[in-house]
C-alpha cells in the first residue's frame, strides 16, 4: 500500500484538501461559482478602477468597446485554460506546481504569490475602511496619500481586516456563502449608483455625454486632457487584470471543487457584472462628483455616499469584503503550502493580519492599475508551466500527475523559465515606463516555451509503494 501522508489526513479533516484531490462527494454546484465570481468581481476594486480610467483620460468609446472584448478574453481564459485542468487534476495550484517544480522551488513561488495577494487584499480592506469612517466624520486619505493619515483610520482598517480574516479562515464554503448572500444586493446597488450618477450628469444623448466626459478628464488632469490608455490598453487591462487567476492558474484552487469545466463560464458573472457594468458605473460616479462638487478625488466611501447615501456606504464596505475574502483564502493556501503541517485556519488568520497591515497604506489601493498588471506579470507565467506540462508532458492524465514526483526538489528549468521573461518585463515596466498590463501575455508564452525547451531531459518518477 502507498504510504499515508499526514498532511493529507489533516486536509481531509479540514475539508479543504490542500494536498490531495478533491473527492466527488465534496464537489460543488454551479450556483457556488456564479455567486462567488459575481461577488468577488463586483467588489471593492471596481470603485477604484472605474474612476482611474477617467483619470487616465480613456475615451468613452474605448471603455465600452475595449472592456467588452477584454472581458470576453478573460472569460475564455478561465473556461478553456484553467477550468479543464482544475476539474481533472483537482489539486490546488500549489500542490500541482509542487509535482512539477519540486517543493523547494514552490516555496519561493508560494511566498511571492501569498505576499502579492496580501497586498491586493489589503487594498480592498482600505476601500472598505473609506466607507466605515464616513459616519464617524473621519477624514479619509486622498488619492496622493501613501501612508495612513490618522490613528482613527488605522483603527478602522484593523477592525475591518479582522472580520475579513475570520471569514476567510473558515474555508471555501464560508467564503462562497458570504459571496452568494452579498452578490445580488451589491449588483443592484452598483447599478443604482451608475444610474443615479448618470442622471446627475444631466446629458440627453451620446454627444453630450462625450463632451461632459472630456470636460471631466480635463478637470481631473488640471487642464491637460491627455490619454495614457488607448483601445488596446483597455483590452489588455480587462483581459489581464486577473491574469494570475486564469492564465496563471491560481483558480485551480477554486475550480477543483467544480463538477465540470463548463462552470468556468461562471467567471462571466464577474467580468460583465463587475468588470464591465460596475467599472463604468464607478467611472460615472467620479464624473458626477466632478460636475457637482468639483472634486476629482476618487476615494470610494465618500464618492459612493455622495451618490446613493447610506446604501453606497454599505455597498463599499461589503464590496471590499467580497474581494478580500477569497483573496486572503488564496494567499492562505499559498502560505499553508510552505508549512503543510501547520493549521490552515491559523495560517489564514496570519495572512489576514499581513493583508490588514498592508491595508493601512492607501497607496496600494490608489495604484491599482499598475499593481494588478505587475502581480499578473510576476505570477501568470507559472500558469504557462502548468499548462504546457499538463498538455505536452502529462498528456492530460491526472493519475500520471498525482503519482509522480519531480526529478528535483528545486527545478532549475522552471526557475530559469520563470525568472528570465519576468525579469525582462519588470525592467521594461519600471525602467522604461511601459504599462504593466501589456506583459502577462508575452511573459506567459515565453515562460511556457522556455520550459518545454529546458525540461526535455528532465523526468519524473513514481513514488515507491510499500
């Protein structure tokens, strides 16, 4: 018989199956995924990203058409790249990668993955905190703030982060239930925010809306009116703002619970309700704020409150939670994979603490366009290694993957394939100022091809039975 893995026993008892395939008895229905994706992506980031399009001078036509195409490409990536592998292998990203790259290299990846997801979750905690402070008349950080502006703001962030950490630590079922309860209500509030904001603009046709939009850009840019994002920038941002999750295969950890790969279409709920309707609604909210208050500071709490009052405050709070919950859950899985014998609950609580500390620094929220492009550039290429390994080395055979051990505990081919394209991309992003969202795709392709070339002589072996 095969030797029993103590980590697998713990995974079974916790029902999260961190180091073994998810059994059929634990598979979830489609509603879990539609609700989770709608809740996660109709969330706190939308209050920041939509207004940032306006601040970067994106034309209305490019927002509507660019996001239409970019979000479609993202949905197709979830459906045809990520979900099929997840529903066959049924392993977390981290354990799947360990089978390919070895446990010591995976520690490096898990560390990078967990830290970057903590920063993203921290940005969402910041977003929720900007709404919590409104009833208490606490001044919020501005778009130029890097550090917290008051002790009161720090206390609010700590309180919000604590609640989010506890929900995430309770596991996938709790995260999914929270999203399913919150998503329908939030969608309605986002739609209401957009409709109210549009009415506040007082335009009667497309030409008038374009004119007012251009005036809003000029005001926000202090008279410049320049565009730093064209049509293809919007397409690539819409496609790759979640690159780590779909082409980067992070959502193997989510879709391993799906009964069939067609559940990958559930990502459309997030892309077209959240990354389309909600982004555009949030952009209109900033345009309305500029028109009515002559204020181009897109702090989510005050901006939503000025449009829909108390409902807007509650929506911002819950929206931040529904993004931060699954993000901390993913980060917790990454850190737990580094120390597999540790309690997942305790590791996730610690992860929530790290994310909460990050949330006290508002710069992570205000620089989301660059940050999400950078974390996608760093993490997405690992998904190419999983994709090419699965289709060209394993021939799509889950048993071959599950029964295999890597030839080395620290795969040099994987490391070189990952570091070279990512290193070049980071130099071009921060050394040459090229937009980060253009790099996940070339890095993904370059990493996958390098891996195929460099791993030709590398073999895997099956573990010995005892």
